[in-house]
């Protein structure tokens, strides 16, 4: 097997995911223009199903095609390492978020439950980390250094957000901002990758992602 076979598969899978994700956004805009989505529940179902089909299924395929297993990806060999790195890095991001809200005197939590919040603290940490750090970084990591594999996955993590920014009219703002958007997402993605590597499981990255999204 050639040196770049695993990384090539990861890049091909990610390219397909981006194309399909753009398609999902176009379908969403069309259906939304027809007033089909009348509730937060229907929106939540649409995007959750889209993520399962477009992100998770290809991620599972990539894991298997790079000689790994989903069970192995989610296995926790050391609870201590997983919690130390996951909770450690995640707590730092959480405290930074709390500090930002205190400085700007903005509310940390919404008074009402929303599907967007549920997506941010449950769906996003699980799905995005499984795809980006578990499937993609893991594929690169088999033949390349951690720094390279993690940097590529963090960059891909930013690119995964680009269609959403574009279709919601926030692309230029998120690409140019130094305090939010692309730069921050790259750093957060890199830290999730660090937790995954040092914690020995993608679960550690999910913990970081959860704590980072807990206060938005």
C-alpha cells in the first residue's frame, strides 16, 4: 500500500462530503422557500438526517477502508487520560467563553430550550468529531505525523463550515474575523485533535467540543 493511499482516500471522501453538503444547503433553501419547515423540530430532523447520510456514513466507510473499526475508534483505553485531556482543554475553552460573556455583558444561556442549542452541545460534538478527528485525522495519522494530520483535519473542519457561512450570508465576516469564524474554528479543531491524540480516543475530542459549545 502506497504512502499516500490513506490520505488520498480521506481527501476524496472529504471532497465528496463538501459537494453533498452544498447540495443539502440548496435543498434546504428550496424547501424552506416553500414553507415546508414550519417548526424547529422539522428543521432539526432535516439537518440531523443530512449529517448522518452526508457525514457519518462516509466517515464509517473511510474508517473501514483505512483498516480500522468504529468500535476501536470509540474505545477508551484509559479513562484518566481521556478525562484529563478532554476536560482539561475543554475547561480552558469554557472559561474563555465565560470570560468573553462577562466582559461583553451578554447572556450565557438562552432561557428557553432550542434545537439549535441541542445540536450545538450534542449532535455537533459527536458527529463532527467522529468525522474530522476520528475518520479524517485518523486516516492521515496512520502514515503522517500528528502535527500534519491534525492541521489538515483542522483546516478541513473550517472548510466544513464554509457552505453554511455562504448560504447564510456570513462568509466574508467569518473568513476575515480574528476573534471568531475561521481562525477560531481552526484553533478549536486543532485542540480537539490534540485531546484526541493525547487522550487516546476521539471521545476526548468530543468532550472538548461539548464544553466549548456549552456556552456560545
